[in-house]
C-alpha cells in the first residue's frame, strides 16, 4: 500500500512565508489607496487672459496724383506758382512706425523724359502746417527717378535704415514734393511723357 509523501517542514514554512507576504502587500496597497483618497485638495482658476494685437496704419494724402502736368516747358516746375505740393503722411494705428519712400517712373515712348525731370522732397520749415509755403527746410531727396526705381527717402529694408522717418501713433507730418524740368532740357525731349509712382512703406518700430 502506497502513501502520499508529506511536504517537508521547510516547504511548509516557505508557503506560509509567501502567503504572509501576499497579505502584507495587499494590506499596504489598500492602505495607500485609502490614504490617497483621504487627502485635502483645493484648486483655483484664473480666466479672462485676453490678448490683442496693435496696428500699423500708414496714410498718405493726397492718395493719388501728388502732381501732374500735361504741357511742361523747360524751366517749368510742378506744382506751378507755389513752392511745393504738401503731402501729409499719417500714422492712424496704435503703434509707432517708421516709413520710407520709393519712386519709379515709366518710359513708354522710349524718349527718356524721366532722365530729365527732377523730383525734390523736403521737410518744410513749417513742418506742423500743410501749406508747404517754404521749401527751404531739410532736403530729403533731389534727383531723377529711373524706370528701375530707387529708394528716395529711407529704405524699405526691415529695420532702422538711414533716412527712415518715424511717426508715433496718432501723429502725422507734412512733406513737400516738387517736380521740375531744367531750363537746359534739350529739344529732343519735346512731346515726351512719363508717369511716376511713389510708394510709402511702413513697419513697426517696436522690437525692430
């Protein structure tokens, strides 16, 4: 008759130890869970964190045709009879700006009137006014304007460039424009024509 061997006392002790460890681990887990559910907490919400951006708004008046002439003769200037044509440059935005002026001309008849016509831009002595009654102020530009165009006042390249002009928010300034055909203009320029475009470029001054 066979008998089932009984576990040795060592095996029984190991089994009891394993069982005890399981009980301890379970109790520890339950205790930790009970502790985490029992802590005090508080929270606060801070809302209404709103943001908005400013504006850079450049205005130029007149907006078209600073000057025109259909029958210029050597020695004539436009505008006729007055020292210069007032151009008001304004900043209606909320941030300070700097601006520049570029010019370009056409030569559709290939007779090169644009190589003769002299364009002058000045900051008048009475800068706060708009009459341009004086053309003896600071000369900003005085040269011919080629078809390829050029920077007349300042430079449109980003950043502070030589000649750039600045305007605080809500302010304006007056510049005086004049175009003249030299008295020495040759006979070959009779019956010629050219159109000029002036581009005012503005950018923020903040962080720039």
